[in-house]
C-alpha cells in the first residue's frame, strides 16, 4: 500500500508542471458547480423520500425535509398490499433477473473473450467485426424480430426473455476481450506447459487476472437489468419487475408520491453502491477500452 | 494419376479440417455459447428486420411481399415519420457531440485533482446515468403546476407569475428534453475518457515542458488528446449509438405521444407501429432506417477521427 501511495504521490508531483494556481481555482469552482447540477436531482429525490406527505406540496418547494420520517420506506411494503402481487414479488423478480442475467453475461463473455484475445482461430476477425458492428446499433432496432424469436421459442411470459439476451450484450464482450489482451502470453504458456487444460487455464489463470474487467461487466449488466421496466415479453403481473412497479406507483397519483420516491431511492442506490466499491477496477478496465485500428 | 490426385487433395482437406478442429476445437467450444446467443439475438434479428421491411407482416396474416411500398409510404405519405426523422436528427446532432465533449471536458477537469477528489467527482458526474430509471425525478422538477420545483422557485423569486408548462408547451419542451438527456449522458464514454487521461505517459508531459509547452491548454491539445485517440473513438461510438437510441427518457417525462409529436423520435415511431399497431412490416422498415443511420454515422465519425 505504501509503495502504491508513493507511486501516486510521484505521479502527482509530475503533474504540477504547467499549472497556474489561479486557473486551478476557477476550474475547481466550475466543476464543483457542474457537479452540483448533476447531483441535485438525486439529492432532491433522496430528500423527498424522507418527507412526510404534507411536506411534499408546500410552497415554495424545499429540498430537504423539515420533519424527516421513515414512513415512506415502511409504506413501500404495504402500499401495494391491496393488489394481488405483493411488492416483495417485484423485488424478487428484479433480483432474480439481475443476478442470473449478470452471472451468465460474465461467464459467457469471459469464455468467449479468451480465445478472441489470445488465440488465432480462423473466423476470429469476422466475429470481432460483428461485435464491433453490434456496438454501433441500439437494441430497439432488433426488438420486433426478437419478439418473434421469443414467441417461437415459447418464452413469452417467462423470465427467460428478460435474462437470456442479457448474456450476449456486445459491450461486455468487447471490454473483456480488450482487457484480456493485456495479460502477458508467457503466463498462459507456462500454465499450458505445466499441463493445465484450456478450461483450467481459463479458470485458474485468466479469470483471477481479469477481476477488474468482470467487475466492470457486473456493473454494466446490473445497471441494465436492475433498471429494466415493462417489456412486451411478459404480461403476467407476477413476473414484472421493480422498475415497472415504480412506474405504476408513480402513476398512482399524489397519494403515492412519497412511496414512489422511496422506491426510486432503493432503485438508484444499488448501481451507485456497486460503482463506489468497484470504481478503481472500472477505470482500470476502461483504460483498455480504446478502439485500435 | 488424376484420380489419385483428387483423392489425395480430398484426403488432405479432410485432414486439414481434422487438424484444424484438433487445434482450434476447444477455442470454438469456448466461443460457442456466447456466439450462438449473439447471433440469435443480435445479428439474425437485423437481417430478419431488413427482410421483413419488404413485407406487409401484421402478426395475424402470413406476410406478403410488397417491395419498396413500406419505404415509399414512409417517405412520401407518413408526415409523422418525416417529423420523427427530423426530430431524431436534430436531437442527436445536438446531444451526441455535446455529450461527447462534455464527457471529455469533465473527464479532463476531474483528472486534474488528487485521487480522493477525483473519485468523488467521478461519482457525482456518473451518478445520473448510473441510476438509470431515476430520470423520472425530472417530472418533479419540470412539473407543470406551481408545485413543480423549477416553477416554484421561479414564482417564489417573482421571475414568473404563472407556472410554465415545461413538459407540454412546445415552446419549452425541446430545451427541457435536451437538458434531461444531457444530464444523464455522461456514461461509459466518460469513464473511458477518465481512464484515458489517467494513462497518458507522464514522461510525455516533462518532455513537452522542455520543448516549450507553456500551460495546461497547450498540454491538452499537443500531448494528451493525441495519445488517447483509441478512447476518443470508443467514446464517439458510445455517444452516437446512445443519442440515436433516445426514446424512453422522452416518453417517461414528456408522455407518449408528446404534445403535437414535438419530441417524437424514430424510436417512438418504431414503438408505435411495432408494439401498438402491430404493423410489423412497416415498423421493420423504420427499424432498418434507424439501423442504417446508426451504423452510417458511426462509420463516418470513426473515419474522421482516424484522419485526425
């Protein structure tokens, strides 16, 4: 740690070349102001989630509660109790979809990225070109044929159409492949010489070395799945997700506003917490994200 | 002689395939699960969509071939499509480059500070796009009555007397939408830029200082940006693809359809015909056009960045 710290300090000293303190001060002011603008709506919603209902509509509007209360969070579990589906079911659905989708995405992308990054099998360049192309279009383009595919597989109104397509998100594979390319070849070769199978090399040598990359894939995948709202693949209420429930609560009008804020806070805290803990790893992964021609 | 030659070549091809499989079989096994899903859910759909755009498929009846009729109808008869195309282009031409340069500027500034401040600032700027569906909070800020935060503040300061209809008055909708879109646009490209700035070889700066680089702006232009071109290209792809795919944010805050179709984009038009009217052939034509626009813009911008 201390060596690490020293290295950092050295880096800092290097950077002091060509810096005027006056400009630094004004740049800091500017970026602090912009940062406030970015974070303000999130603070607003956190503040609102602790407001009792009568404080939500006072004029002029206030950012923070006068008499903070946990009521909205308690109400989260009761507000939809009169509906057939309890709130906990939506939470369970979202957790299930997020955990399975993310796990599958990390495992399949890593397995696929390994030969792409380190082997010279025929067809490799074409495949990677397809991945690059997939980065350049949005999933909305494929929505209609995907519906037909799901229907013919008999997957409509199950969890599968929410989980399985997430396995093959192109961004994750791309980042993983770029990151794996940095692993020095001798490590892999020596493992092979010691008699490790490809599978063993992959699990015991590659995967521990790309921890940063799979943490990044985890964040990106959770971000997408955790926030997934209503889809056309699922129509049974008991299979729907938390983000869908949130939109239903918010549509419930003024009386539901407080609970809606509490659910929003729960929704946003999960990806933010993951990012706080994995931040350094994610930046490390992104440093190999560049497109090289 | 001849027969034996063909036999020989046949057997060598077989041997080659066999050898190839022995050599690469495991690699293909590793790729297979991802590859299969990727082809089924990302590549084949694009092809099917293109083929379907030449049919009148409507889910109930067997599709019939209609040639270019869907496209003719889109460009010649469908006024809403023309409007959606125009809106999509305007919104992406504004939000795409602005979000790209915003991400670049903020990443650069964030990188000027010590690691602890840098971590905090990164989180502040990345949090909106990180928290996904929470953009609905803008409903509270832009709410049309005096309880909306923005209206409340403006009325309280006596700047306006009647609440402004931020989300339904066509005079203000566009500006409101751009603000919200930019607010949550600092995504993956922002992180890539931060990493790019962090990884520039520090000795280059010293060498630059010796060679007469006088301030941080010159340093940025002559040293930093040229050495992070790969990240810039990646960031461009992310910004472009994102800005053409905007749809849910708008319907979440401004409703679907928005007032006078003022913020109607190609994504909305696609959802309208695909999910509501079930005119799948027609919707596929819209999807195909969106696909071509996305790929075309990406290729074009990447080629331009490559020339720099």
